[in-house]
């Protein structure tokens, strides 16, 4: 028997997942990780390469152990990761500096770019589909301005998933889906745009070769083999961004396909031709897909999964104890209780992520609005359900924006990631959208997508698109309750009006934004 390994470096955790060549999950090992604010640097989110490499090593060893397999039988491995996070290296390939995905330290740099170069953000967006909100250029400029001694040593830049592969192979490379999220990459040509870096005073020779997903870049190194137990015969293959490889893992590989990935963040994606110009109002992000000649229009809902984890850890100790007694997950206990709550969660309106406004992106202060003093109506179950409903409502708003830009009619949506394990959450999503929702058998689609890339490199599959059509199997389908859909249409309007009022409080300095893009 032969196997493929996927490393999934997400916002909240890292995991190693082993699949057989038929796409069956054999084992998984996971560790939660955190990205802390750098002392004295507001809104920063540092990525600790040393500590996180230890977690990577543990996950690989544990997955091999759990699967009880011979490492010699792992033909190839690949990686997927949170996008936007970057790692900078010196000429010897040693990590110099790294940040996670929503690091927003470069506020001053974004402001200065916009002031010094008229319409620069719009000019770059028309080529790359990215704004400065999560882009690499302002962050690298921050490093240049604040730590010139470190910047002077920078020889290469990569994304977090690329870092995983470099740790295992010693080769620094990237792919279009990851590189595209830097904002220094061309959607149409799927190549770096060094001229963008030059225009703002950044070195133009730090960009690694971009290879299409599924390309062999090397083999597991001797040193990595000693640490992880992997064989030096195992091929190391380019992977991609979590959303794009997750889409492939859902079978979302044809133009017009639609998916929602419900993880730490929620992403709503629609496949479009790669030569499609981004929308003029800069409301939606556009990224290279892992499928050649395709891009993805993308909406993002901030922190949906992380908010759920916060709510569980902060308020649901009793449910955690109950889950331990029953031998089930705490979220399963919460869902059963939330299923008894009426549609609309007794009027509770959560204020966390706004719909995507990519050109001017910030959020209101986290809160619950319209709470009552009736404990039978306002309790952990109703608040939990309100968070589920809200994530779906914001997703619906983002998909409407994508429809306006692409003209694509949506009649079904593929749903995956941790959130899709919840039966109630999946049904709520179908009801909110008013369309069929399909759930794949393999829930961890991002890992399966990375395994597909590894399989292409190993010669098991012709390409990622054909691998997806061969491997993706559907477990469940949810049909919408159109009566609930009507209720959610009204709640969607109410949410947007309430959210605008909450944003105004941030504007007045009375409350603090949950997250604000640099430069705002």
C-alpha cells in the first residue's frame, strides 16, 4: 500500500494527514498553535518558526505512528496553509522574520504608500486582485523601516505553506495560489511582478520560482528525515493556499463552481477565468486558483471558527463536561441544544465579522446585540445558534457581491471544513442561502487537496482537476427550508443595518474594532 501526506498549516492549528492513493484518510495528528502580538508592536501577529517547526515535526511523527505505516510507503507530501502569512530568509535559507496571516502592523506604511503614490492600491489591485489589507509589500516595508539590519539580509520570501516544504526539503519555492495573496503577482500571467516591489523601494530579486501545484521541488532532506522519521525517498511537491487547495478537495475545479470553507475564517469562493478583471469597486478579492487558467472570486468572513472556539472556551464549561461524559465533541452537545432554539435565535444579533469590503476593510467591536433578560430565550444555546446563523448570513452577503461582479447564478454550494461537521450548521447554511448544500465525505478538504497535489507529483493522478473528480465523494445533501429562507432574508437586512450603527461607534472612538486593515 502506498500513501500521500498533507501538511495543513492553518490559522489556529497545524496538522499532518495521511491518505491512501484512493483518497481515504488513514491518520491525522494535530496541534493548536497561537500567533502572538510582538511586544511594543500594535496589531502584529508574529509567526514563531522555531516553535512551530517543533509542532510540525510532532504532527508528522504522530501521524505516521497512528497510521502504523512504513514511512518508505509515503510516496510524496505537500502542504497547504493560511495565506498572506510570510516568511523571509537569508541567503542560506535560514528564517529571518515571519508573520501570520492577519498581521496588521504596517498601518503607517500603508498610509504612506497611498499618500506618496496616487492610486497605487487601485493600480496594483487591477493586476493582482489584492489590496494592501493583507498584502506583503507594506509588511516588508515595515521591516525595512523598523529593522533595517534584518531587512538587509533578506534574500527570499515565501508563504507559510512554502516554509513547511522548505523545512522538509531545503528548497524555497512557491505556487500561484499562495504567491497571489502577496499582492505582488499577476492574475492573468500567473507570474511575479517585481516591478511592483521596485516601485515602492523593495528588493525585486527576493521572489522564488513559482511552480504550478503538483510540481516536484525536491525530496525529504537527511536532516528532516532524522527529525520526522520520513523517508528521504519521499517526494516534496508544491502545494497551495488553503482555500484554493480546499476547493480542489471539494471537487470545485470547474468554472462557475461555488464553495464555502468553514474553518478559522470562512471563505466563499466562485471559480472564474484567470483573465477576468477584478471588480472596479475593489469589494471582492480575486486569487489565482490551483487549477491553471482559473482564478477565484473570494469573500472572507473573519474569525468565524475562532469566535466559536472563544465562545466554547469562555462560556461552555458545563457543555464541555457533558461532552466528556458522553464521549462526544463539545460542539455536538451545543448543536443539540441550539437545535431547540427557534430560527432567528430569539432576536440575538452577533456583531463580529462584517461582510467583505476589501477596499476599506474593518470590523465593529465584538458584541451580542438585542439580548433579553429571559433566561429561557437568552442563554448559551441561543447565543451559540446566533453565531452559526450569523456566519451563514455574512457568507450570503459575500456571495451576493460575487454574483454582482461575475454574473454567476448559484444553485448549489459545496460546504466543508470543521463547520460542515455540524448538521445544524449545514442546514442553517442551506436555509440562509436558499440553495442545496453538499457535504463531502472527507471534511478536511484542504488536506485532501494537498494530498491531491502530492499525488500529481508522485504520478498517481494526471492533474489536480482529474484527481478531484476521481476522489471527491459526497456524504450528505441538505435541501433548503424556504420558509426559513424568508425569515433569514429579513434577518440579513436587519443585521446589515445594525452593523453599520456598530461601525459608527468605532468611527466615533467609542468602541474598538475587532480587526482593522492597515492604513485605515
